């Protein structure tokens, strides 16, 4: 075990040295090859891969984009052939591809989080208590964050009566990659996520100024999201409100100076760490058929945006052929980066949804009006009254879809709504004149476990 740890640490030293972000301002030297201090462990959590989300499957399966025809689909899948099969939700969506990065990279991040938790037993230098506590919070957040992402792709939607029997994930709580793990139950997965987050919340910590280093507020924001996914709306409301008491900034789209244009189209500022709405920064690098020059934003979705809705103008770039490319992510790197993190507007939408479900109709509408005011042309804006809305919860869910477009949340939202049954979601695509449909009762809302994992550990495969 000690030899394995030293091997991993040497590898980590090389990777961490090329972190690429300056928010930690950690200089790697030869005498830091093996983590000895809290700052060393903090640097492990500061490597760039820790705030990337491998969400190919969440985007590929959702209905927010389309490709024109099979020729474009094949061309876009040249280096990622499984995109051809996931696009139409095939029985064998990966083809012959054995490794899937949504699985592999999430477990890599979990391994680093597990390694960083060794800081709890590390000898503290003078003034290192604060750094150690930051490691303790951040490591637990990252482990919970990645288990949550995996559960949305490779497990059934959470349903309390069945969660104890539904297959979960291998719950790796150690960095020893040689240990074989079976699948836990789904309940055990969510219990692990909540245990990590509630334990992290108890650790006294002042949030860092950078959204790349998760602190208490990010922990509480993730708790709001997890409880929403579980259907525990009272707890989701509680945590969304706690977050909004501390972090409630919304960007007023009326005050943006204008889009920045690049070869992909346009995107708007402020972005990244300069965006005051971001609670935790995370992004997904999308390519293949999801590349900005190939994917086309869903036309029905764009048509659902009111002419005075500034998201219609700011989020989308019109190509010469009339198709629209989505380039409104908070990343600011161009169209091949998608923001997947936590933000004030998501917390506002969670609070609005939970209030609408709890009979707090006016408060829910107040939340939605606050968001609309920041997204609607000033001259055309007016507050909605309760008498204007026939189905308040349905309206809130529609606003959620508009605001969180292409953030990776459409897939998990559709799954939880189908589980509930009141607002079922069907995905449909037409390719070369043939229609493909993913119905609410389909087993294909759960992606298969990668074959590499099945071969290595012999765990149970998901049914298709």
C-alpha cells in the first residue's frame, strides 16, 4: 500500500506541476514530490482536471441539439465512434469502445479526493489548520460531486421505496486502485454523498474567493441539488435558501456590453472566475458531434423563447444556413466548453420549484420574476401575477429548462420528472427521415457500465 501511494504521489507531482490555473499560487519544487503538508494536499485538489466534468453522455442523450443527417453524424464521430450510437439511444450505445471517459475520469477524480483526505492525519506546520480544513471540505465535496455525476448516468433515478434494491456504484473510498469493489445499492450511493457533504458542512471554513476551490457554500449548493434529485423538496428548499442568503448575484443581461465573437460564434462576458453568479466552477469539454461547429441548437427550444427574452439573442449564434449554435456558456473559451457547475440562478430555480411544490405560490413566482427581470428586455418586462399562470410548477420547470440550457442538467431533470410521473418527458430525434424516440418508461435512461469495468471487476451490468 505504501509503495502504491508513493507511485501515485510521484505521478501526481508531475500532473499537479502543470495545473494551469494560478488561483492556488503553489510552486512545485523537488522537495514537494511527496505530499507532506496541507498545502501539498491542497495542490492535489487544485489540478485542472478536478473542476472538469466528464459529461459526454449527459449531453449526447439530451434533446437540446441535433445533427442534420447521418453523413454529418458519422463525420462528427470520426474520433469518437460511440457518438453515432448514443445519439439515437441504441441498445449497444458504445459500439466496440470499452472505456468511457464519463466513468474513468470521474473515478480518477474520486481517487485524488481520497488521496487528499490523508491530509487529516498529516503533520501540521505552523498556520496550516486553515489549509487542512480547506482540503477536508474540498476533498469531500469532490468525492460527493463525482459520485453524484456518476449516479445520474449509470444508475436509475432515485426512488425512495426502491433505492435499497436498485444497483448503485462501486463506492471507492480509498486510493488503492488494486482493490476490487462490487456495486453498492443506490441508497448507499446517496447516503455516501450526503454523509460527505453534511460532514464537510460542519467544518468551519471561510469560503475562498475563487470558485475553483469549493467551500461551504458550494457544499450547501450541492446539497440542494442532491435533495432535489431525491424528491426531498423541504431539504432542497432549505439549502437553496441558505445559499441564496449568502450568494444571490444574478447577471442582468440588459447590462452586458455585448457578445464577444470568435471562430465558434459568440459568447458573453463575464465568465469563469469573473462571473459573480458562479458558486463552483466546473466545465465539460465537448467534441465530436457536440462540437460547436457541428451541433445545432434544438429549433423547438429556441422557438419557446419569447422575442424579448435576451437569452434568445445572447445564447445563440446564427449561422449563414439559418441554424443556431449555442455559445452562451459561462466558460468563455468558445463553443467547445460547457459550464456544468453551481450558480446562483440554479439555486433560485431550486427554491422556486420547491416553493411551488409546497404551496408557497407567491414566493415561488417572486423568485421567477426576479430571474425574468434579469433575462428580459427592460422595456418589455412586467411582473407576472398568479392569475397569469395556470400551472405554476409547470411554468417554473419551463423556466428551469430555459435558464439551464446546455449545462448537462436536462438529462437528469428528465429522469427525475419521469420518475415522478406528473410531467413526463419524451426525447425524439429525426435522422434521415427516421424518427427515434426515448419514452419515459424506457430502460435506456440508464447508460451501460463500460465494458472495461465489467471485465476488471465483474460487476452487474445495467439492463437495456
